């Protein structure tokens, strides 16, 4: 069924705004990543533990969402609370692992490995939701695994802890994406994001138990505010963008944050980008395109 000219005319401006929103969201995610790296940088006078940075991220998100509790249409507390809690737990652990990766490896590697979530999501959707994995997604997963090896370049007897955290964040985020896919059939976006922030708070507090508390200095407070605000704004813009453009297009636009983060890593932290990393990044990007190009079908 095709839409009439009037419908097309009204959709085109929305599509343009959606694309702009996705591009801006990718930039803001890169800002979040860079400020997170700055906050944990050991060269700072008062670097913050990863647990504290994660707590600020989630506490800010819960605070922003709390007023929607008085808006009935937001359904902030949701109906499938067990499912919402599971999404919050997997998402909270994914963010904590991602922030640890940012701390212990380069920005390029951390973002690339976190982005493998779009490759792991089809596997979890197959296992948990009964969705069939199409051949193009299988090819994408294989290409992404080769890309991960090229990015991390593991050496015998050498444990690259930051790369490990990055890959773990991608796996957990893939699980969280699968939970979101199921929850959005009956829950509002507000409820899904609220539980993500709410459950992330105790996850962060548990992580903080391992390290002494560090009170942020003036620069630290500014960076925390920028990091948290950028993360929330990026989430809102990305949610808006996905309303008017295809998932495959949205994923590719979101993946552009890899380029922004890589450039920031070179400029702000002097991080080198090896040729094999570029090749691995290309494979992961192509894998993401392949995995999201065609909608998945239910397994019969």
C-alpha cells in the first residue's frame, strides 16, 4: 500500500529531522565517551573511580525521568516489572563494563567493542524470543568476530583487560537490546529508560564498594554534568530518530560515533590508531549493516 502525496510531504520533514537527530545523538554519545575518559584519566589531580562515574550517569537519568511519574500516559512504573528489571540489570552492567573499558583501553577500541551489541542482539533474539537468524545476520556475526580479533589483537599470555571489558559490554548490551525489543511491545519508552536508570543505581553502588570514594573537584563536577547530560540527550534523540527511519539506517548513523570517538582519542589523549584496528572497524561496521539490513522473522 502506498501513501498519498500529502502523507509523503508531511513525512519528509520528519525524516530529515530524524536523520539530524541520529547524527547529533552519535556526536553526543561521543561526548559522553570522551568526558568519561577524562574523568577517569589518572593524569588528573583527582580521577574518579568508574563506579562513581556510572552512578552519576544513572542518577541523572532517574532524576530527569522522575517527573513523568505524574504523567499517566508515560506509565513510568510499567506492567512487566520483572522484564523491566531484567532490562535494567543487563543495561546497567553493560554501561559499567563499557565505562571500565573506556578507562583501560583506547576510545576507539572501547566504542568498537561496545558496538558489537548489534551483532550479539540477533543471537539473543533467537535464543530468547524465537526469532530466526537470517543468513545475512550469520555472515555479519562471522565478519564481526574477525573484526574483534583484528581490533583487540590478543597475544598469547597477555590479558588485555580493557578490551575484555569492552567485549563484555557489547554482549550485555546485546542482551539489553533484546529485552527492549520484547518490552516495547507493551511498555512505553519512558518506562524502559526509567528502569534502565533506576536499576543502574544499585549496580553502581555495588561497584563503588570496591574502591574508596573520591569527592569530585570543580572540573570533575563539570565533566560529570556534561557526561550525564550528553548521555541523556543522546538517548532522547535516538529514540525520536527511530520513530521515522528504518532500524538499519539508524544503526549505521549511530555507528558514526566510532569516527568521532577515534578522532577525539587522537586529539585529546594521543591514542594511536593501528591499520589493523581500521580494518577490524570496517568489518564490524559492515557486519552491523548486514545484521540489521533485513527484518528478522519468527521461527516456525
